[in-house]
C-alpha cells in the first residue's frame, strides 16, 4: 500500500501544478484580449471625437452661410 501512496501523491501534486499553470495562462490570455479590446475602443472613441469636431465646424460654417442668405433675402424683400 505504501508503494502506491508516494507515486499517487506525486501524480496529484504534478496534476495540481499543471492545472494551476493552465488556469494562470488562460487568465493571462484573457487579460491580453481585454487590453487589446480597450485599445481598439479608445481608438474608436478618439476617431469619433475628431469626426464630431469636424461636423461641429461644418455646422458652424453652414450657420454662418444661412445667416448671410437670410440677410440678403431681407435686404431684397
């Protein structure tokens, strides 16, 4: 009976070490994926902000043009 306990203990210990290493490895992969997704989200947010600023500038320009057209129409009418 003693001959089987030592190899069984070693086998269980090695199994636990391998399982712990695999769990740690997959958590690391999950973390890396999360970091990559955050970087993509940050890039998307920055691009969206730039586009909103461009739209705001265009809207300001159009507002000025409309005001000019209104002024011309008032002077004619």
